[in-house]
């Protein structure tokens, strides 16, 4: 069954001095302030499209990795994924770097790396981001 999730943004003013807010409508979890400065310089308590993409990418990858582990007969104790999405003004979004730290009892380093790479490719958000470079650093915790 297909699902659709909805968010919306209201923006006032021009790009450089204007401001807006993005609401997570489907979940109702909140409304977040957005500005050009938060996107291109420093966050200062506001978010950006790139931060929202990073949140989506880290969550999706964690789910894809956990699923791939289950298919291989392993259950993780913990999967901790950080996504760093890079934005270059004038160029756009140029990459997403995933950093994975996971505790998976009984999994070899070789299988861990293989499954992590498969999850990076198989994650639906990664598939949506095929126009950018996606990199992965994966660490199997002891």
C-alpha cells in the first residue's frame, strides 16, 4: 500500500532577507523556521532543506540497514546513523555523507561492510538522491 506524507512551507519576502516556516503536516510534530542564512551560513535555531533531507536520509538508511541485517539473520542492538548533507550556494546540494556506528552481535566485519553498502544503495531516500554523491563510513562497535 502506498503512503503519502505531507509538509508545507510558507515563505514571506525575498530570498536573502525573507523567512518562512515549514510544517510537518502528516505527523503534526511541529513547525520549523527557515531562512536563507540558516541554509547558507549558520543555523542559529532555524532549519534548512538540507537538514530536513539529512534527517530523512539518516532515518531511511537506519531502517534499510536494520532490514538488511534481519534478512541476513542478525538483529542489531543499536544502529546510529548521522547524515551530513552539503549545500553550496550557486551550485546546490552536492552530497550526503552517512556515518554509521552499529552494535550487531555475531556479525563479521566483512558482512557488516557489505550489508551497510547494500543498505546505502537500497535505501529509498538514497535512490531519490541519485543526482548527488553519497558516501558512507561504517563502524561496527565491539
